[in-house]
C-alpha cells in the first residue's frame, strides 16, 4: 500500500503540470479566437438589433425589424437558393472527390505525396486568376465550346457563362480539394485487414464498400461536407464573376448591404442568420457522427 501511495503523488503532480503547460500553449489560439471570431460575431450580433435613422446613421436601439426583413419573400428565396446551391455543390464534391481520395489513400507511400501535390496545385495560384480562367473556358468563344464544336457535338454555342450552372461549376472547383483532403485522412487510416476479412467471408465488392469502407470513412465525408457546405453558402466572389451578378446568393446580398446600400444593421442580421445556419449544420454533422459511432 505504501509503495502505491509513493508512486501516485508524482503521477498526479505530473498530470497537473501537463495541464498547466497545455493551457499556456493554448493561449495563442484562445486569443486569436477571441479577437477574430468571438469579438466580431458579438459586434455583428449587436448591430443586427440596431436601426438606421433618416440620415443613414446607425442608432443603437433594440429592434427585430432587421430579422423581419430577412424573412421577407425576396431575401428568403435568395437564402433558399443559396442553401440549394451549397447542397448541390457538396453532393457533387462528395461524388467526385471520394473516388479520388480513396485512390490516393490506398496508393503506395511514394505516390501519395505526389498525388496530394496535384490536388494542392490549384492553391499555388491566385483564386481570382483561377476564376477568370473559367470565364475563358465557359465563354461562347471559349475552350469548352471550341472543343465541342471541333468534336461536332453541338450546332450552336452553349450559354453556360453567367448562369446558375457556371456558379455551381465555380463552387465545385473552388471547394473540391477541401472535400478530398478530409476523406483522404479517413481512407489513410483504414485498416486493409478489415477489407480482406470481409472479402474472405464472401462479401461482394459493393457489400464491402457499403458495410465496411463507407462507415469507416464517414467521419471524413462529414468533415468534408461541413467544410464545403458552410463557406459555399456565403460565397459571393464566384457568383459575381461567373454568375455575372445575375444569380445572387446570400453572400452577395450581405456584401451589398455593407457596401453599396450602407445598411450595416440589416447586413448584420443576414450575417447572424448565416451563423445560425452554420451552427445547425455543425449540430447535424455531429449527430451523424454520433449515430455512426453508436452503430
């Protein structure tokens, strides 16, 4: 009994010292979150309950008028359209990104780094340059129409640019790497012995994928869906450039409220609406992961 007591004290002391050092190391992160996440969100929340006077100045008076405007049919339809585009973008990224991530994750070690480099190459250039490149590709005299004409697959040029299709293409191109990387992290940790065991027990490839591979890689899918869905709702640069301001999303409306309209309280209310949607998306993803873990 005395020997156990003698060894318990240093262990507890080491645990307390480790906890204190951990909090010290976390301080930079906590300061960054407080200064660039919590404080701006709090300011946005305060502004969302304010009003403007007849001169356009902000009056710090509690009011729900901005949130009532946010659910008007015009803005509500734009919000629904933004959510739909974000969902469509997420689904396309999952369908296109999962095979790529699985192939990279199951490749040999030397090839993984090379293939991941190919996925990361788009980040080596400016986002605006890559978006403007799509304007040249999707234009009436662009590369896509020229290729289809050369292959004799069309009679008249396709009008893809400045439509919702171009917006979705731009969103998928922008966020596809953010879907591939989390799924790759789950695939890399996948135990190949489990797949071999399922095959040895007579499971067909589709059954192996549905009952073994998919559940084990679901955390990566959920993480990738969250990383893609959340910023896709508020994206405004892609819709401005590739949509030609003809397909506005909620991000464009918020930008206009803080810029051209100079209506900061209403823009803040729309921003807080997005924050609530982000919290809901995170809660849904957490519930999905809990369900997968329980099963």
